[in-house]
């Protein structure tokens, strides 16, 4: 069963509604003791990365999250929290991945936020992307991105530059897009995560 | 590549879908949740619900509708209509809405854009602009295009962007309901002038109109209602033809 880490950053109605529709059981993690009740975890997140990190620190759950050894998936800002640092709020983050979250540069031809459906290309074999064709579209909405790093990038997307659409290291996963809003392929990804 | 988005718009009154021709005569076009599900299966990229209910029970009815949509739909959706304060937006966000769209409230109180963007992030805030040509100028209109303001359309859109709009939904009231095609001249001007996504609205009557708006203006998305509701254009056919015209779409 999936434990969703609650720390007050953003709304999770769409995520829980999607898990219910897919028949994936879940519960909420509010305290350290709750971690034992679940065999995998989701860190949700919408909004400002620096503010989200402050809220997460205030829960007191940070040491327990850093020590997790079961599958853990960060979504959107929840993914960015797994990195070492974000330019959004000049914030030090969980540092589970030694990569940075950067702001999209201003350019003439690309609008920010990066909003809409873009193609995602898995670069490694991993059960998270099982049955998802290369180049499938996922729904993104973000102004900050995680830099591309061949060591940690699990799938990539191109917008202004090539960046990490998802990252993977040991039991930790992150996706920049919103699987709960990404049609059938997003649903497949969540089902895959529930079985990793 | 980032795909161009196709967005069906559902006008909702008292929990039912309606669509007016030139926003005046309303016709019932079905149950919004069922329509929404249908569109998501057809390949719509996103949905917009515009609530035109005027009763005091409005917010409660709308929040229930938003929850039903969020439970059953796996694509993003926007809610517009009667959002005047942070609490309205907060209730919709918590019910599962991905974005909210504000129109008259933003014109009357531009600081609302700043407040919403600061509270929820720019990605949550669409500023909808209804425009109509008066003399040789494009003028922002309120009340479904009936009430002219003193604002020039391009100036207002730039102001909205600087205040924190994450996206612009631009409806030409001269084209809306006419099926003569989008207002490509104005849309190109606006799209070139801002650095946030622009959704074109008003005038879609044929598949070629969608090809034209993407080719000629490079807007990010195109929105329509009646051509989808009455089955005159089927989204899979539309996307197939866009792709043949080398326009990036999600199929």
C-alpha cells in the first residue's frame, strides 16, 4: 500500500482520486510512525520549491525520508525536493540526488511555464516505464527543471534544453510531469509504481 | 516537442452543459461529467468549464461538479466563472481543479491576479479576455461581450502577464459563434507580445480553422465548444489532420 507524505504543499485530491479510480490502495503519512504501515511512498507537491521544503522540514519527517529504503516517488515539486538545491527560493533540499533544480532561462521562442503535453523518452530500463512507448506525451506545468544527468536521469524531455523528466537512484524516483493528469500513460506509470 | 493543445469548452449552468450562440441563446448539450469523460477518451488535451450559474448556491454546486470531474477524468481541467476572491479559488483547487480562469473580476480588480498568483502559483491562473473591435481598436468587454471597458486588449493582456497570469484565454466576441475561423490577426499580435501560453477561442467552424490558427499565429492551444458538442468535428480526425500539416499534437 502507498503512503502519501502529507506536509501541506498543494492539493492532492486529483492524485488520490486517480489512485482510487485505478484501484491502488493508499493512506496518509503524518508522523514518523506511519512509515511502517506502507511498503512504498509518494511525495506530492505543487507550488514553490523553497516554501515546500520549509513545510517539509517543519513536519520533522526529513531524517526519516532520507533514510527510506522502500520505493519512493516524488511528483513535480515533490521530485524537485529530492535534489540538492533549487534556484526557486535559493533553497537547500533533501540532497538524495546530487543534481540541481534550475529556472528555465528567458528565451525568445519558448514560453515559461512549460505548460502542456510533451514527449518523454526513457533512457534506462526500469519497471516504472514498463508498457509506456518511447516518446509518449505526459502533462507538464513547471518553471523550474532538474538538470540532465546521465547518471540519474531515467527519462528525458526537451524544452529549451534537454532536462530530466524523471530521475532514479536506488529506491528513489521522481517525475516532473503529473502522472495523475497524463491520460492513459500516466495511469500506467502509477500502476507500475504500485508494483515496483 | 511540446504539443499544441485542443481544448473543448463546456459552459455549465446549474450542473448542466449549455452553449450559447454569441453567448445569448442557450441550448442544453448534456451532462458535463459524461461529456468531459467522452472528450478525454477522444483525445482532448484539456477541458475548460465555464460556470454561468447565478444563484447563491453556486459555489457548492460547482465544487461538487469539480470533484466529480476530478474523480473521473485523467487530463487537466480549468474552472472559470464567478471567481472573485482567494476563497473561491481555494475551494476549487481543493476539489481537484488544475487551473482557474478569471475574467470580469480581474478587470474590475487587477490586483486579484497578483494575489492568486502569489497564493497558488502562476500556473494556476488563467486570465480570460473577451475582446471586440470598436472603431479600429480591440477593446476588452465584460458580461459575455455586452459591456465595453476602457481597456485596450493588448495593453490589458500585457498587464495581466506582468501581474502573474500563467496563461491567456483570448476570445474574439466578433468571431464567437460565427464559425468563420479564429481571429488570427489579433491572436498573432498577442502571441508575439507575451511570454506565457495563449489559448485561442471564438470562431472555430472547421478543421482548417484549427490548422490556420496554429500555422499563422503559433498559439499554444485552441478552444472550441459547439463544433465539438454537436459532433461536427471529431477530435481524433482533427488531430490526424493537424499532424498531416506538421503541427505537433498528442495522438
